[in-house]
């Protein structure tokens, strides 16, 4: 076990100055996606997405309101670029019907190399 510990460099970790919003599709999103493409391989157990946000926040609902449009646009555009086909939502509750959403304020980078960013 000690050898494995040393090989993996478990002590090399960095706290990243970000919080996160984790988003995973719910049945309603899956149903919408399959209307767009009936052969799409997606279900409620699909891999989710993590969106990095400010590290410290006190009001989950306010933070979610601030980023909801960006998050929804990214998730919908992964299915279709045609915005006229995107699922309709107007409230945070509507969004939460489409996605399982979790938030947290601790992000730890387990790798030694620097983080890379790419604009999307």
C-alpha cells in the first residue's frame, strides 16, 4: 500500500478557487432529446456536466438564476443547435424538472499539471 501511495503522489492536490454546479439529465430532458433524435443514446444515468462558478456563495437559488440560461443553452446545444427546438422553460423549477442539479463550493484538482482553458 505504501508503494502505491508513493507512486500515485496522493499528496499533490490543489484546491481550485471555484464552486460548482453539477447538472445531469432527468427523464423530461431525455424525452425531449429523443424527440429531436430518437436514436440518441441518452438516459437519466448519462454523464453529467460540471460548471465552475464562484468559490463562495450563500444563496444557491440566486447563483442558479445567474447561470441558468448559460447552463441550459449549453445542455440544449449539445442535442441540437436549432434554438427553436430547445425545450421550453421559464423558471428554476422548470429547469430542475429537466435536470438534476447539485451545487457545492469545494473543487480539488488531483493532477499536478496546470489546468487548461478553452473557450466554447
